C-alpha cells in the first residue's frame, strides 16, 4: 500500500565524465563520492553541477519531510572532492526541485522545477552561487516539470513534462522551441508518451547531429532508472527518435540504495547522479497521512 512507503534519495559524484557514462551505458566500476546523508529527516536529490574557481558547485533539491517541501541547496567541493560548504540558496513558498544550472553568454542561470507555482521561472545568478533573481522576461507560463533546456542548431529547445493530467507527469515528453532563451516559446506538442522513458532526467549530450537525453524509467516505480533517448533532426523541423526504444543505463549495486535512479547530469570531468531506496513501515504511514491533511 502506497501510504506505508516513502522514497529516499542519495546523491553522488561519479568520477567519470558524462561522455564515458553515455558510451558504456553503465555506472559499473566508476568510483563515487556520496553527498551527505540526511538520515530520515529528508534527502538531497536532482544534483546538477558547475565548476567555478577550481571548485565543484553541486546544486540539489533538499527535501525536508517535516515541511513536505523542497528547497535548493549548493554543496561546494574542492578539487579533492572534500566538502567545503553547504547552504540553501533558493527557497520559495512552493516546492522546488530539479535545479538545472547552466551558463550562456557569460551568465549563470538556474531553471528549477516549480510546477505548484503554476509556471516555470528562470533565475540568474547575481552573486554566484549564493544569490539568484528571477528573469522577468522569461516567457513560459506552464508549470513545466523537470524542464531541460538545450541551445543547439542555433535555437533553444526545451524538453519538459506537463503537470496535468496527473498520469502524464511520469509518462509524457514535450518539446518546446524558441529563438531566444527568454522566449517566446512554442510548444511543439507531445513528443513521446512512454512511462518507461519520457520524463527528463538530466543534461542532454550532443554528438554530431544527435542528442542523447536522459529520461526516467517510471514503468515499475517513480524514478526506477535512467534511460537514454537518442534524438535527431533538430535542424530539419520536428526532431525524431533514433533507433526505436531508449537504452537503459545499468545501475551499480548500491546496497543501501537499490531501488532506482532519476537524475544523471554532466559537470565537467565528473558526472552527478542520485539513487533511491524505498522505506516501508509506520514512519512513512504517519508522514503520508500528515501530507494528505496539509494538502
């Protein structure tokens, strides 16, 4: 029964570049540095990262079970991957997750998931990595889930999942197109409906005229794994999927977090990922009852 179970996540730095992970379709034999555990109070998930000044800045959702809401934290690591600092950098009245960070024309941006606000909001760093402000010109009024931008073939593409109907949140992929990052954005409609690999789950990887997009496998459980969707035709109108089905990324055997993965993102010469375990029992039951009451 769903009320008796709860998902917990543990994020990690994978000591291999994203390209290597993509090519071998596996995390086996890759060393990892785990981000701090939050115990039973919450978790760190959806890691995205940028290097700046010789330090790795990992942005992640911190979900606090007592508040039933996520905020965005930054964890700063030195070149030896020793944690130097951790703090909250973005909090709103609504839940935040999936802090997709990227740089464009010398500016650092963050595009977090915030569908409960009713829209998608772009932020830019005014004092990296601590201070962020909204970009009012950004024009994408739908509360897109796990929106993943890509500047490619001279235009901006946005991979995203709609917030409604509810079943679409784990099974539907849309693509939107714009000439400028701020929009206006044109939704090209649903691109793929597939519970085993449609919801975005990390940074796209470009090779030649093809894009490899990490997507979530939710066929058995939310965030049950990552698959790679190979897409081409970005310069010829509507893109198309290459090679039929998406390709699964083989999960390593992590004893304490064996139940899934739903983010895989590039950060220079390392890759970031998160791993899932499902807790069952009275604790999850009490929390889920509280969450239903607070809705």
